[in-house]
C-alpha cells in the first residue's frame, strides 16, 4: 500500500516514515502542499497523511484541492496536526475534508491503529 506524507517538520517526517516503513507501507514524502499534491496525483496512493500547518498553502486548503480533483478525490486523507484544542478534530473532519485526525505528538500505537483503520475503510 502506498502512503504519501506531506509534512514540513523533518523530525516528524522521519518518525512517521520510519513507523510506516516498518509496517511495510510504501512511503512517499513531500515537505510542502504543492509538492504533496503533485505527488498524490502522480502516485495515486491508498492514503495521504496531511500536516495542517504547512508553509505556503496550508493542509486544509491542500485537502480541498485534492478533494476537487477527479483523480484524487477518493483518496483518504488523515490530518496530522498539533492543533489539539477542543473542537479542532471535529472542524477538520466536518469542514476540512479529512477522513481522520491524528494529534501530535504522535503516539505510535494509536497512529498505526488509525492508519490501519482508515486503510481498511474505517472498520
């Protein structure tokens, strides 16, 4: 299974990438929204992990771009974010177009469980 990670923080990128590769996912990395959108269009992954606070275009805007593209609109997108205030998860799921939400700092067991669940259709 292919997963695109769009994350500008090198430490977070490395952690997420290593966790996913250990689970035998094929990982593609982008450090900004524009590169991530292009990577998603090129690779058509099974899942996109989207940091919300990105330089330039933010992650919610990038999510909307992907949702409005015929090629990528059906790809599940999981928000990776330090936004962990009350109501943020609901906002990202309801209006942001994301399929799931993972708060930073990442707790690896919950992270992997969420990824597996989304890839399994939310079951």
